[in-house]
C-alpha cells in the first residue's frame, strides 16, 4: 500500500503561556479546560502549555508538577526564582516558548481558552499578531472601568505612530517571526502590550466577552495598576517630556496675568485668594513635571543596570512525541 504522505507532515506547534501567582486552586481546572477547549484544532496543531510560576508562596508549583504528570507531552513548567510580577512572568514564557504560534493569556479563565481558536483562524488569514479585545467590561467595577478608559485614552494620545487597541491586555497571539523580533529587542524592562505594537507586524483584532474569575482573588492591586500604567506611559514615547514645554508656557501666561492683577487690580486683598489658587495650581504642575522626569530617569536607571526582568530558577520542557 502507498505510504500516507500526511502522516509524516509535522504539525505546527501552538504554545500557550499562562503566568500564575498563588493560584493553587486554578492550576488543574485551567489545564483541563484549556486542553479540552482546544481539542477542535488539535488535528492541525500540536500543543505546548507553558505554566509559569511567578514565585508563588502556596502549592502552585506542586500542582503544576502534578499536571505535568497528567499531560507530559503538552506541559512545560517554568519556575521563577521569586515574584517578578506579570510582565516578568510573561517575558519568561516568551523566551522559552518553542511554538510556531504563541499565545499569551491570563490563567484565571477570565480569558476563555475557546477564544484561542478565533485567534488561530485570524492568524491563518496571514496576520503575524492577533489581539484579543474585550467587547465589554461588565464584570469590572465602576472604578476599574473608568480608570481603564482613562489609561487607554492617555496611552492613545501619547502613542505617536503606534496603533494601540483599547481594552486589549496581554491576551494576544504572535507568529514565530513576530516573537523572534520581539525577543530581539534590547530593552530589559519591556511592557508586553506596548512592545508588541512597536514591532509593527500585520495585526488583526478579535473581540470577545471576558468571563468572571474562576477562583481566588486578583493579584493586581491598585499600586500594581499604577506602577504598570507608569511603565506603559514612559515606555511608549517621549511625548510626556515634550508636554512639559507647554506646561512652562501655561506657567508663563499665568505669571503675566498675576502681574496685570498686581498692577491694575482695584481690590488686591480680595483677589489674594485667586493669586494663592494660581500659585497652588502652578506648584502642582511643577510637581507633575518633576514626577514625569523622575519616571523617565527611573526607566533609564533600570535599563542601564541591564538586569533581566525575571530569573528562571527551574525549567522542565514538555516531552516531544516520538513521531516528532
């Protein structure tokens, strides 16, 4: 009988990166759900699931080891030496992913694994990057919705020639070519959702409905959100530095107005409150300018030290099938 030519064709490898921090209650259900929901495309792709333990203090790593025994041909384990945060964990996965197609996502099942099939269909149309964009934010509280809206608005205004999708976080697909370009960037403190648009490859968008968290509580507190927003803003362009020039013009105009009030004002003592208000506003603007400069200096400090964004303490790759 003639040999089946399709039998020896190697399927492209899909790598899915899932960072976890203190998620002992999520590991098993995430792995089972992901592998089950990707079953429809497993005839065309082989699968690698990179579970990244971001320095967890609970039994997350032990749970990962258990799942590794269940899915030895699918699961790759990465253990970081300590907690480096979401960007460090994602970056570790990006450096180790072996796939022809790579997807980064949250492991709390708010990003439905079934959406990956839609990302793959878009990728097969010729896109190097496919962004998963939230259609709505109904599961977020009012503060989260409005702060996110403000964040994306400011980011868009300062992005220059970069095209950034609103309501799009780390859930996105990259081709191997796009990932190789991304991994070649020299910066040591990258922000994934900013550096991906920077590389400028052909990008598609898929909208999806985000679910509620399956278990546990979010590890992304207000301080982490603020720190992430500052890293994003200072990492995207130098426009905030240029805005300081306009603040200086406003200061100058305000000083001129105060001079006119001092020369021609009829009721000086009544207007002293206006002057004090103007001084307060001016001081706030000066402090804002100094804060922006300080953020850039902090970024320069991190970059010049050349310390990695995360350190991999343990790495256990998936076991390749004999046919591969």
